[in-house]
C-alpha cells in the first residue's frame, strides 16, 4: 500500500460504515484512525486532497472526514466533487483555520458538520455518530418512499386485474353448471382464482394503510408505515 493510502488496523463490525479520512498531514490521519479504532471502526486514509479524489473515484464511502486547508485539492474541492459525483456521502469538515465565512461556505456546499482543531476524541465520535444516524434516517426515508411508490403502482394494477378476474370466476361458475363432467377442472380454476383474489386484496390493503387522507381531502404517504411494511413484506396470509 502506498504512503498516500493506508487502512487502520481495526476490527470491522458487521454493519461497519465505510469511512474515508482526507488530510495533508499524515499524523492527523493517524490520529483520526486511532480514535475511531477505539470504536471498532475501519478507516481508510488519503494523504492530501488529490489522493482523496482518486480514492473517491473508485470506491464508495458512507462518510468522508476531510481537512479544509490542503495545498493540492482543498476541502471545498472535496465537497464540490462529492456534490457532483457522490451526493449521498455525508461529509464532516475538520479545520485548524476556522472562520465564520469558511464554516458558512462549507455548510452551504453540503458539509454535515464542521469541527475545529484541536478536537477531543469525544467530539469527533459524537459528530460521526450523528452523521451515521442522519445517513441511516435518509436511507430509510428513501426506502420507504420507494416502497410507497411501488405499492401504489401495485394497488392500481390490482384494481385493474380484479374486475376481469371476477368476470372469469363468474364464467367458470356458468361452465360448471352447464357441464357437470367438467366440475373437477372448474373447481381447480376457481381455487386458483380465489388465491389470486386474496393476493390482490392484500396488495390493496397494503396501500390503504400507508396512504393517509388529510383534512381537506389530500393524501400523503405515511413513511413510518411504509418503512414498516417494507421490512415485513410479503404479508402473511
């Protein structure tokens, strides 16, 4: 491994986030690695902004902890790159040259938090935990919204299938009455049709409890219910 990239010798958790530290001072990279190693987190470091951009170009990271003032590509350059290429990544900025203007600029460019040097291990860990909580919340929301959209599409499809299925069942009953010798076959058709109707009913009921009707008649997606439904799908018979 090159001197520009190194990974801390820390045990990985089953759900360990991918964390990248970018700083032109290798000692500061090691400091962050050591702090997060105490939390059983694996950290990849890039010494300098250019090395950080190189790593970001070939690997996804959940969180980037970056220094602000670097000679090649600075922290604002990192934020700009992530906004254009990895907008889902959460960024924590660390700087020993903090000013009101730099804080405002970093936050406007998408930084989640801004920490000034020197910092305590507790402050860094607290900031990272908040960033990871925010990341999880955002992912859960996106998952819930996607599930809600799919369930609404499923409800529409279910409604369109239900009517011809009802007609098919009615015709099958007519055939059974007119042709007693075909009773076994028609009973089989009706059994399968009832199973399909039960599935359609569950799909319609799913959409019913994740869509709320608000005062005034407009509807909204209940993201909490949608998220729970996504975790428990498919529903039990």
